[in-house]
């Protein structure tokens, strides 16, 4: 009888173990259920089937501009987003709801952001961008959130943000590609996430006491970097 070396015996054991593992894996794959395959979901399937409604409150000082510009607000919501809209004078709000013709599942949120932007003081032409683009946002903060100021100190901080004849505010808007509204001690910014951060940082520096000249120079640096990026 031919003798077998320890090395040959170990190789034979390893080969048998590998064969058993392959057989076990084949059995497991055969028993495993097939992965489900889901097709794309249409906009009609995304709809919950029930009517959804939003109420957007309007400040008293914006009710008159709302009534004067109602046709410009009403038209894009009904014709483009296929929503139903009405102005409720008793509760001082705009009511928006979906209907059977509404196709976009995000139409109600876009309409609410659009009306809210107008209520905060933005021009209709600027607020309309919220309906056309998906990456635009609204951000609001108060001056006292950055630094606690009272009396004349608050007035001077707001004056630094706006500048003479609105020059500083326009410079921030053009450099950061945003729109800024200063209402009393609140600051509203409309733009993309990155651009809002640029405008907010500039406004925060003005609130903390930086001179407009220093803020202008920093904005020029940021604008140059943005041009290089694009």
C-alpha cells in the first residue's frame, strides 16, 4: 500500500472542504428568494388620493399689496401648478389646495413657499423663482439672534446692513446672488444653500460692527472664487 505524506493528506482534506462549501452555497442560492423588481412610480401613484390644503398667513401690512398683485400671484399657481387658490380676507390668509388636475406631488409646498416669500416682502419676480427651481430656500433670522442690541445700537446695525440708499444691501445681493429683505429687526434671505451662507456671513459681520469696506473686500474675494469654480 502506497504511503501518503502529511502534506498530501492536508491538501486532500482542504479540497473536500472546499467542495462541500461550494455545494452548500449552491443549495443556499437555489433556496434564496428572488429580489423583487419595482418599476418607476408615476406622479399619479404618488398622490395620496385625498385633497391636501395649506393656509399661509399674511401680515396685515401685506394685505393691500396682496390684493393689488393678486392676479400675478393667482395665475402661476392655477395655470402652472394646477392648484386651487383663494384669498380669505376674514382670516387674513391665502388658502391653497390640490385637485384632480394636480400632477406635481411637490406643487403644494412650492406654492406655500412662493406665497410666504411674497408675505415676507420679496418681489413677485424674485418669489417666482421658487416655483421654477428646486434648490432655492428661504432663511429668516433676527438681529438679536446674532447680538443683543437695543435702541440706537439696533438702529445703527440695521443701517449698516442696508447702507446709504440701499447700497450695502444691493452689494450683498449681487455678490452672493441672493435677495435680501430687511423688515424691522428681521432679515429674510432667498437663494441657494451656499449663497445664503455667503450673504448671512456678510450680514452677521455688519451686525457685529464691521465696516462696509471690509465686508465689500471679503465679498469680492468670495465672488472671485465663485467665478473660478464655474
